[in-house]
C-alpha cells in the first residue's frame, strides 16, 4: 500500500481494487449505452439537464472516473475528457474499454484531493459516484475550483443527505435503510462501514453550500433524483419502497465565479 497517501485515500484505493472485478463486468454495457444517464436509477440526462447543453470542444476532468464510462459518453458528444482515479484496477478496466470501443482520452492514477493539473485547465468537472463521495469535500471541491476556468461548471452526483441520515452508524453496508433518522446531522463528515474499509464523506446541505461558495462557486441546481418508475435501486441497502418516497441520490451543479 502506498504510505504517502492520506489514510482514507489508501483505504479507498484498496477497497476499489477489491471491487474492480464487479465493475469490470458492468463496464461494457455502460460504455455501449446510447444515452447519458445518472446514478443507480439511470435517470436520463435529457430529463435532468445537469450538464451543459453543448459539450463540443469542452475540456473536461472526470474526478474519480472508475471505469470511465461517463468520460466515454462525453467524448462521443465532442468533449475532450481526462479521467483520474485512485484505483489502479479501475484504470486497467478503463484502458481495456478504450481499446474495445476505440475511444481514447487520457487516464491518470491519482488523488482528486491533489490534482496534477495547472490552474484553469478545464471547462467542466464531473463526478458520478467518484471523488464526490470518496474524497473529502473540504479538499476535493477547492481543487476542482482551482483547475476550472472562470465560468466553468462543476457537476457531481452523491448519495442523498436523507439516505445518509437514515442509515445507522452500526449498519453493515447492505443493511436496508430505515424510515426514520438514525444519525445526527450536526458534525456529519466521515462515514466508515463496519464490514469494509471504505470511507465516504457526506456533509449537510448547509455545509456543502458554504464549502462551494468559499471555493468560488455559485450554486445553480440541487437535483434530488426521483424514482419515477418505482423500480428502486438494485441493492439490498435501498428498498424500492424507500426510493418511492425519498431521493437516494442528488446532483449538485455549480459554476465558478
């Protein structure tokens, strides 16, 4: 294990390497998808409109790209993406997908809390279940602001605040969500599950607004993703009757001043 990385970055690298085989199985279908969708509910971007109307020619950084399917979608629409991820195994899968689908863009192994890019290098920063969840927002959001050009957008998906509050600190990672609050809102920052070594970083909405504004962003949208078909997320942790009533995922859209 690389010892010069922060402790939570080391832990998340190890866990995502462990999970890589499962995500490699999903990757071909995700790369082959004809439309951009968001999250485990696969809500079409056409319905959400979180991304810029035109992606043509935009320099994009995907923060925590995993198998880089999001970057592949953006590349097919004219963007010039760069993917960075903390997991060597996930990068291996992304490279294999590039060879399989004939879509190439730079992929880097690295920590989104310390980006290896110059200031004002990108027009758009995107994270779907990447740095937005697994990196410390007090570090990765200012870094995203640093590498964005003035007027550039930050678009990222996270687990919803309600989902975080309805899970118990003693839960296993697949324990079904409850229908009442089980965690305190105040002081929320770092979650670690009892059955794996991964570390997540949810924070309250008010604190997220403060962090974004202090980093130089103006908030344009907070989209709480619905479950219009009532299908639920294919996870024992998130029952379908839960997502019919409350959002399990949310997207933040902000623009750099």
